[in-house]
C-alpha cells in the first residue's frame, strides 16, 4: 500500500490511556474479511516501510531522509539522486551511522512535542547506546523481535547468517497444537430408562486424543431433547463440571412432556480451536 493510498483512508489515532496503553485507530477502509479490519499498531509494514522497525532505527532513518541523504522509496531516490535506505548494507550504512551518532549525542527524541511525554532523555540515550552496540557487533540495522536475528550480512555472496535469540519468550512447540485439527470426541452417558415426570442426569465427556478437552477451549455444549416422534421437546446448554466433563439435567417438568416409548438426547460440542462441532446422541426409553 503506498503512502498516498494509506493516508487517503487514515483518519487518525487517539491515545485513550497510557496505563494500560490503549490507542484507538480511525479509518474508512474496509476488508471483506472482518478479522482483517482490526488495525494494529505493531510497527510492521508501516505504510510500506516493512519490517519490525524500532523507533530508534526509524528516528535515525528519518534524520537521514529529512536531510536529503537517504530516502525510503525507490522513486524518490531516483528523483533526488540519493541512496535508497538500506538497513543491511551498502552506502546507506555509513550515512545511518553518522545520524545514529548525531541522535545519540543530541539525545534525540523524534516528534518531541508528543513523544517526550512517553520517552525520557535517559531512555532515548539508552536506546541509542544499545543500537550503537548492535551496529558495531553486526554491521546492520535490522533489529527484530523474533526467535532468530541476523548476525552478519554478506552482500557479495547474497547471504545472511542467522542466530537463535535465546531470550525469545515462546518455546519452539508453541504452535505445535495446530499441526493436528483439535476435533473433539464426545461420549454421552446416562440412564437407559427415564421415569416420566422424574429428573434425569446425563454426562457428556469431551476429549481430544484421549485427553480431556479444556473448558477454556469449548465455546458451548448444547443439547436437544427429542420425543419418540422426532419432535423437539427442549433445547438448552449443558453445564460445565470440569475439563472434558459436562452435564445435562432434564427436569421433572421436561420429562413430563415425553410420552411413553423411545426418546433421544443429542449433544453438540462447539470447540474454539476448530470450526467443526462434535455431535453425539443417546437413545433411552421414557416410561
């Protein structure tokens, strides 16, 4: 998305609270998929800049752009006949290094009238010192937050070396649960005979790979009671007992609506991890 297209639909941000940090975003561009309409403030692909930019990197890059020595876009670089900003190599690095030293010496806070309320001079100094140490060690400005980081860049060979970030908070198996669809298996247990006008209790056991399905992963468990003709007598929600265990209680008033003969209780489990409900039923005799 170009900057012009982005600004056309962008209407503004509003900081509602700083503790906790709550920011509202306003725009009039809509995606057909509802979940894509959530505008995040994570600095990734920010108006076409790409990458997980930290504010010190952007502040240094902005100084170089403002002074006409670097530019973010290829078109502008051609018009001004300057280098396009490159965070991993080439002539850009020397220019960025110059403005990093300038930002550090001035304890530069970008957009100071606003950001100085949230970034102290001490924090800015520490951030620039950290960035200087990073550039000295790795000779590039790609500072990320993922499980790996770029250690060294080799432009001639067109290759990079990656190293593991040992302090990354997520374990390697964090997403392993999604390798197999977490489709629930449901077993319904209860009496084979129900006294008309009496209370009846049924247990629904919900598992995945023979382990109890977590209550936090279940949206709802719904039951439907049918009489011998197939007509619906009652619809309701089962009550959660513990992980993997739900109960359906048919009251005396409910069973009084049954006629002598067969009846059926059906249970539908709606899990959160997958969009596939699980169904099971149990036939019993009303007498």
